[in-house]
C-alpha cells in the first residue's frame, strides 16, 4: 500500500477520504489481495506522515464499507467477501420526483446484481454537486450526473472535467459546453416538445390558442419555452407563455400545456366548475407520464420522455463500457383531454 504520491496536501478532498480511495484503488488493481494484512493505524501514520486521527477515520470508513476487517491482536485485513467485480455508481440527481424515481428503479433493475448504486440529490446546486464529486473521486467506476444547475454554476464545469471522461455519464440533460468524450442519455428539450406538438397538430387545430404554463421559479429547462414558441410561430398558432394559472387565464377553446401537477389539477377543477368537456371545450397536455394520468379525468394527454428507457439505456452503456450520446425517446400519448 503506497500512499505518499497519492495524498495531496491542499486537495478539497479530505485526507482520510484520499486514504480510503487509495486502498480501494489498490484492491481493484490487484496490489492489495483479499485476506491481505494492511499496516496498522500507527504504522500507516508513521510511514506516510499522516496524523493518527486521519488514519483512524479512514480505517473506520473502510470497516463501515465492509472493505477491511479488524482481527484482535493481529491487525487489519482486506475482507475476503469484498467484491471488486460489481460496478460502483454514484448517481447525482437534481431532485427526486415520481418520474425521477422511475429512472432510478429502471437503472437498478437493469443492473441487477452487477452494480452498487449510491443516490444523492444536488438540488440544482453546483456547489453541492461539486462537493459530492470531489469527496468521491476514485471511489466509483461511474459518476452519473443530471446536470441541471441554477446555483453556483461557476466551478461545476471544472469539477466535471476532474472525472475521467470514460467514468462520466450525463443523464436527462446533455451539457453542450462539456468538451470531454463522455456518455450521455438525455432529453433534447427544445426539439422534443416541438416534435411532440407537431405529432398532435390534428388535435390542436380544434383550439383557438395554445398556452404553456411555465413556472419560472421551479427550475424547468428554458429550452421547453423555445421549442413551444418555435412550433407556434411556424404553425401560426396564437399562443402565450404564462408563469401560473388564475381564473382569468383559463378560457374555453384553449389548449394548455402544463408542467406542474398542481396546475393540471386546477385546470380539471375549473373545467368541472364551468361544465366544460375536456378534449372539446378545453384541451390539456401534461408533461411527464405517470400511471395516474392514464385514468385521471378519463385520461390525460401527455408529452413525455420514456423514463424507464432512460435508466435502462444508461445501465446498458455502463455495463458494456459504451460511450456516445443517446437522445431518449420522447412521445405524445393521446388521451381524452386533448
């Protein structure tokens, strides 16, 4: 176990984690074998000029992860049952929602017993994502990142470049400004809504106006607005983009595209109050498929990416060490609300 050239004095990664990462790396490379004794805390501290507290904390982490075991009176050993065969994946989501859970569970199902997946949420915050990456460099075979960032975006690009490109996978959104040769399974938000609306244009012609309800403070991709506007302008539909719904903005002979389920519920309630028939007096298209929308109000028309397919494709690429950029399928699902 050689640590001297791998402990970086002024790194943002704590020294104890650098020790942990070095041990894992040595196991994967075959330098350390299952059942092999490693130096004691005191020996490691003296050999590599590390404080005893740092080494003690590192060994505690290694024990908790099942990587080493302590034998009283004999020392610390690499666990016999610690597997380096499984793919270790750090999954960094921007948020947790019904459809993000679909991606997550599809990923787990597709991996089966071949991977260990740790999920963390960065809440659109580049600083949180940066810290999660830096704390875990060297610990995972893959870093799967949903790169939706609206806070502390200044340094996240530099941090992403610290991940070897073959270990980085972008999920849900591609990051065009990233220059490395990584993998990606993503939505093309502008193209997707533009194409989906075109596929339902025969139904949209029933309405005098199209309205996109796009809450500005909820961090949805602005490309959705661009795609919607491009569709309306090219097809000469009257349209508007609004931040939220109120009774004055809900008018008959209008088709609404809503991203938030609370806005979907408000539209259904208002339609019932006015005795409007969905799909005739008023049209509704909801973003992102969920099982409830298939039966709600006799069926809600949806535009959605295939979230299960996204997780399945990402897992396949990692299991087979594939690179490249894959646009995830996106479709209009026709139901009675349009």
